[in-house]
């Protein structure tokens, strides 16, 4: 009987060992597949809690009429009008609003019921669509260089031209920045990069590399860009990418007290955004109409990567594409 029991116990133990080994093997395989799948970052890891950032219009406290601002606005519009082919290339933008846009000084600005900005917040100006008005913080009007003020107002005028309720915040700011830079450089106005918009500009530059600037702005303005991104990646990845970008921009603007936490979140969010952008670029380059400049587009994409990891390098090879 002891021999029989011992054999049964041995068999039971073997079965347990086999089951445990099978479970461990399955877990390992799942981890390997998860780490090497095409959408490593833009899949499960992209479940990101939305921030409280909202692009809502506030109620400004307007200052008195300022002739100096009117004169600077006229110079800014003259520079925009002189920029080569800007109106011809983007004739569908809000040129009527641009012609009628107003400017005023602003003592304080309430972006929401809870968020009030003043001069100490380093917000120089905003564009208020409902009133078609550029609002400049009164504190800065006589305290900053005229050419720096022009750079600020030109950025807001680009918002006037490209305003569309369907644009995400990050894309809205990124497009305004690249058009502002184009106007400033062609009119010899000193252009200074805004650190707070660096990731918004980066995403726009990556998309511009893929589609070209004119096509990108057209798709963004008419709210079809997300559909095109989804076509070459996965459904809703365009919306997901811009949601993460908006949150990243929010963290960048509110990171002074939590620098370490911000740095951790920043790299994770950059991976998610970059995952979608690289897949978009690689898959888009498979189209026949990209044959002539396919190599250039892929090389530019590699050069603009924010996160340098083997995973992203792999995506440019055959095994990394869909």
C-alpha cells in the first residue's frame, strides 16, 4: 500500500509541476509578445488619465484702447501679407476673420472659472475667437521689445487664421508656431522658440515630414487628419495621440513643483506619441506615390526621434511594419 500511495503522490506532484511550468511558460510568452508587438507603447501602455486642461474661453477684463497695439497689429498684418504665397497656398483659412481681427489690452484673463492668469503667469497674449480679438496683457505692452511683441501677435494671428473647434490644443499651437516662424523669417523678425510648445511643434514637424506642410494643414483644418492617421495605424490612434500630446503640454506648463514626476511621465508619453508617428510614417511610405521621396521621409523621421530605443529602430525594418 505504501508503494501504491507513493506512486500516486509522485504522479500528483508531477502533474502539479507540469501545470505550474505550463502557467509560467504562458506568462513568459505573453510578456515576450507584449514587449515585441508592433504597437508596444501605443497599445496597452497608452491608457492615460486625461488632465483637467480645457481649451475654454474666459471673460477678459479689457484695458483702454491702445494706439501702440493698433500700430503693431498693422505691422504684423503687413508682414503676413508680404509672406510669399501664404494667402495663395492657404486660401481656405479664415482670411475674413483675419481682415476684421481686433486687438486690445487685457489686465487679467480668466481661462476658466478656476484658472485666472495675470502678468506673473508669463502669458503675453491670447486669441479670443468669439470676439475675434487678440488680447495682450497690458503689463507687457510697454515692457517688451517691439519685435518680440510682433512675434507674439503674429502667433495669435495664426490662431485667427487656423481657428477650428475640431483642432486639438497641441496641433492648434504647433501649426500656429510653424506658420509664425515662416512669417518672421521671411520678414526679418527675430523668432524665438517657445519652450512650452516644443512637443507640439515636434509632432507637427513629424507629420509635416510625412504629408508635407500644405497637405497637413488642409487635413487638420478640415478635421480629417485623425481619419488619415487611423488609416495607416489603428482606429482611434490619431485621437489617442493628440490626447496624450495635450496632456504632455499641460504637464510641461505645470511642472515646476514636480520636476521628477514630470520627467517620468514625459518619457512615457513621448514613447506613446512617437509609436504612432513612426508607424504612420513607415506604413504611409509603402504607398506608390511615396516612392520618389520614401528614403528621405524615413531618414528625416529617424533624425527627429525624441526617444532613441531599439524598439523604434526595429520599426523601420521589414519586421517592424504592418
